């Protein structure tokens, strides 16, 4: 198990380095950074001065390793728009997004796993059809539109929940539901199909032949085997949720990383964009690593690989 | 001998898009303690469903009915799922054809052995572990203590089937049903497993129902044999009598399929039974074997045949019999 974990960790580190390179190149190759920084109508001298001042005239490789070296120490430079260190900006906004992402995933899992299990236990029943409807609607409906519907119903019409800002925990309910609903269909369908397959397997028959109680057959023998692919998917989904939080945070005016990214893109604030993209990618990589380890714990056969 | 298991008129029906499948049609079985009954037949003849019906493990869509179903003096005809679950793994145990997939890949051998004991006997895990260790050693697994912590994928097929047997024995059942326990194993391992099963049967005084399509196995282990065809028992009797004087054309056909060294001239063809089993769907009349039977007559398509005695406990479902 330890050997497996080490292998996975080394692999994750390599992926992280690759991602950092892509992250750096995306910004530096997509536009001329100096021109964009100088703003519209700047003279060629001004642009050259900026290019020299920020060291943008040096080879890309030198710039990359310098940026990487600083980034590794938590130094992402200063924001061009906010004029404060990027690290401080990100650290300030990070918790909001993490809380939102975790709450959204929690909502998605709480809704999708029980629904998926029940749907598998009673295929083609009304509850299976309800689950299917929820999945289809969730997959088809754009997140921002669902967010607006929630705001209209619970905020404007019923006055039950706040719809803007992030001051109290109530402020997180609607954004979490809106964001989490997006991850629900895939997790639920995978749980359902996994359970259906596992319930047909020989070892479930063996478990029943031992006279075990239904709850024991279902949770100890079936769910553990059915849920392994769900763990991997949930990690990927959480990554998507962090990305999707750009839209949701903007709609609900939550002051998180997503909102920061949106502001930074609008103002050509390259250091911030780079930092946010890199950070979300790193979170994604760490999540994948954790999912791999969780799967190895769930399924002993993986530990050999 | 007091009967351990007495089943009469056992039927299993499964609705299919093509009509009702009469998978098991009026099967009578009786088994004494310590006795071995072999259920023989081709794939799809209903022998596995008969076993699952006895265990209460039929697929959800299947319907079971019987005019009599008594086990160890208890009437189980209307026993609910709760009562059946109390008996399963406790008084009634079953091992399956596929040792490779019959163990849960996510739990250790020890855990899977212990849970049946904990479910039926309760108490501390230590007692269950001791019992598991004892039985693993008893079924001939070396390094049993270390095996308890291993997972199914770390064991070979033969070892896994031994584990399955140990698992079935945990609560010392009165009846063990073994559904083709050696089909998936190497020939050398097959013999070991069969030998072990017989030995354990004597030791535990269990009734054993062995399901197989291998008449070689039947000859070695059975006390009595029931030959099934299309959901019915077509012939049954003591093993020696049935092998010496097979009466049903199907039984004779099956026996002709066994290669016997010395009796078969080199290059001579083995016997075969032409045709395939027609699935017993819809309304059935007459003998279901008639399409493949060399001795079929017109009456075989219309007459209803009952099992009738041929002397002793040898019984036959065919118009023939007296002629032999």
C-alpha cells in the first residue's frame, strides 16, 4: 500500500510540473503580455520599457523557471489590477471557494448516492424514473440558469434565503445546491449502474447464502464494490465544481477564487489568472491522488498495481 | 432413516417475454442425514434452479411453489424470507460453481468466513476466528492463520473453493448443496475437492445434494441419483441400480456419452444425444424428451407420464421400463 501511494505521489508531482508549464505558456503565448499590460494606445517605447522592466524580453525558459521558483515559495508576484501580492489575494479568497466546493460536493453525494442505490434496488419503479428525470434535467440545464431559478424561488418569491454575498452560512446554501446539482447526474447514474452490476454478481449470492441480513448484503458487500468508480468520479467532479464556481460565484456575488478569476480576466491581470489556474489545477491533482488512494483502500486488488 | 429433507411437487416458474418458463416442474426429493443425492442433467435442465429454490435464493422474478417442503421436521412451505435467511448459512449451506467470482474481492478471507458465524451465533469475533482457522486447516489449507488476512485474488481457484467449503461449514449445517463445485477446477484438483467433500460429509453427518453433469463424479460419490430433463426428474434411484440398469432413453444416452477406457475401441466415436433441450415455455404436454428420443411413439406427444416404480426405489417417467 505504501509503495503504491509513493508511486502515485511521484506521478502526481510530474503531472503538477507539466500543468505549471502549460499554465505559464498559456498566458505567455496567447498574447503579448507587455502590450496587454501597457493598455490601449500605448506607444512602442512604453511597451518596450514595460517589457524590459518586467523581464519579459528574456528567453521563455528563463522566465518559466524564475516564475516556477517563486511560485513554489508561494510568491506569484503582484496583481496588476489590485496592486497587492497575488498570494495574499488568493489566500483571502480561497476559503470561500473551498467551502462552496465542499458543500456542493456534499450536496451532490447526499442526493445522488442514495438515489442511485434505491434506483438500482427497484429498477423501473417510480423512484428510478424520478432519479432518471433529476439526472436528465440536471445534465440539460445550464448552471447559471438553474441558479437564477433558485434565486427567484427561494430569494425573491419565498424570502427564505439570501441570494447575494457570502456573510453567513445561509448565503452558501443556494450556491452549493446550484453547483452541486450539476455534479449529481453523473454520480447518480454511475452509482445506479454499479449497484445493478454488483447486485447480480456471484459474491452477492454467496453473501445471501450465508443468511446475512439485507442491510449487510447491501452495504458491506454491494455498496463498497459499486462505489469505487464513484470515488474517482467524485474527485473529478469536485475539480469541475471548482472550475464551475467561476459562474456560480459571479451569479451569487460570492467573493471567492472563481469571482477573482473572472475579475482578473476582465482586467488583463495575468499574474492572478496564472495563480488561480495553477492553484485549481493543483487542487484537482491532489483530489485525483486522494481518490486513487481511497480506491486502493476500497479494493485490495488495486494495491498490487 | 428419518428424512432430513422432503420436497414434493416443487415448481419454479419464471415469466419471460415468450411466455411462462416452467423451469422446475413438480420435482420430488427426499434425503436422509448423511446421504448423498446427485442431481444430474444438461445445462438448463433446472437442476441449479432446484437448488436455489431449496435455499430460497431464486432470482426475484422467479416464483416457487411446492405441495410439501419439510426440512429437519420443519414445514418451510410458507416460510418467509426472514426464516429462510435464519436457516441459510446455519442449517442449510451452499457452495457454487465459480470459486473465482463467488468471494467478495474487497474483504479478507477471514472476514468473509467469520461473518456467517457472527450472524447466526453472535458472540465475539475471537470465537469466529478460531472456528474459521480450524476449518481452513480442516479443508487442507496450509498456513491457515496467514490466509485469514489474505484477499480472494491472492488465492488460486482450488484454494478459493476450499475456502468456500470452509465457509459453508462454519455453522455445521445439516444439509449442504454443492452446485457443480468442481466444474471450474483442474482435473487433479477436482478429485481432491470431491474427496474432501465426502470426508467432511461423514465427519459432519451432513446430507449432501451434489449437482453435476459429470456421471463419472456421480458414480464415485452418490448414494442416489436423480436425472433431470427440462425441469422434471425423468429417472431416479440408487446409484448402483441406475448405472446397471438405466431405464430412461435419456439416462442411457447420458451413460453412452462417458468414455470408458478399455471398453471403447480406438477410433470409435463416443455416444451423443442428438438435438438440444427445448426450453419448457408455455403449455407443455407429453414427454419433453420425445424430439430427441429414438424410441418415441405418437403417445409420447400426448400422454402425461408420472414417475412410477421399477422395483426398490428406482423410479422412471417413461412409457418404456417394463420391457427392460
